[in-house]
């Protein structure tokens, strides 16, 4: 996370992920930290927590990324239709 957080352009998300980094350094779980981020859908924190618990964090993050990408595409297509 330390390398990725500075690359995030959304200041609100970046600030929240800095807090997650601090939680991780204090020994807390990433899923529980992400659940505190109010600007993210609650399912994100739950999926991360499940990924952590099952040892499949990479696939959980991939699933989240795909869902956000699909949502972005859907919103874009809706905004361009008359």
C-alpha cells in the first residue's frame, strides 16, 4: 500500500487509505480498516475481509476492481445516451 497510495488522485480516498496504512502498521486487518471508509460501498470492506481470512486477498481485490470498472462503464454509457 505504501507505494500505491501516493498514486491515487482522489484526495479523500488517499487520506482514508493513509489511515488504513496506519491501522495495518498497528496490527489491524485491512478489511476492518476499509470498512471504516464511508465513501466506499460496505461490500468492499467485506470482500477484503473475506479475502484476508481465506488467503485469497488478490482475487478479492481483482473482483472489486472488476466491479468498479463495470460500474464506471455503465455510468459512462448511461451518461452518453440521449
